[in-house]
C-alpha cells in the first residue's frame, strides 16, 4: 500500500449493514458473492479472476442491461485482514488486465486506492470506505474532484445492492 503521507485520502463513506461482519467480508472477497451486487444498478458483473490476497488481482467485466456498454476493471489487492480490512487499487482495464484510461474521461486517474474496514456492532457491520486517486496529475485530480458527487451517488447505489444481497443471504 502507498503510505505516502502527502497522498490525501479523498473520499470517506460509512454504511451500516444488518449482517454479521464475516458475511460482509465474504461478499467483498468471494467471487460468487461479489458478482451478485458490485457495480451500477442493472449492470451484470462477470468475474474473470479473483485472487483476494496481497499481490492478487480481481479482473471483471461489467455489462449494461442491454449489453451495449461493456467495461473491464481490476483491483490490485494490497492488504487483506479477514474479516476486518480489504485494501485495493482500482483501475479500468482491458480484458487482459492491462490498465487503461476510463471510457468516460481522458483525465480520470489511472489508479484509485480503496481502504475498506469492517467493524461489528451488535450483529451489524459498520463498513467504512476511504479512498482517492493515487499518483494523480493536477488534471486527473481535478477530474476526480469534479465527479466526486456522482461517485458518491454511485457508491450509495452499489451499497444499496449490497444491503439487499446481504438480506437475501440470511
């Protein structure tokens, strides 16, 4: 993990899930769970690879409901502490896992760090996500900052899907 003190953590997001911490951790780290909730509402996710360990990689393909939009993405896992922490660097990619520019912006940062912590409280799980661009240029940082409200809204939608999925697993 990049522990550069000059690298700001840009986003902080907390959500409480009505599920035990072990199940929430599995939802993030097991392909059979992850594929059922990750991504924009209505999109499907095909998991091509998921090696949840430091140095491991997730590679997946998201498809819009009508199949007209296809986006590949990857996570490079940095730190895994079961069942309490998952740290990964997220990027857009091609089918082989090579990092590419985002399809929606030539200035979107190539790498976004995500630090997820899970705390259990009376059978519920408090998920905290912190993250932001890594090694971003001024233009990339500006693009990220401009899209932060949409990013927050997208995360809320994705976490709504996770909440619904966790209820279905009880």
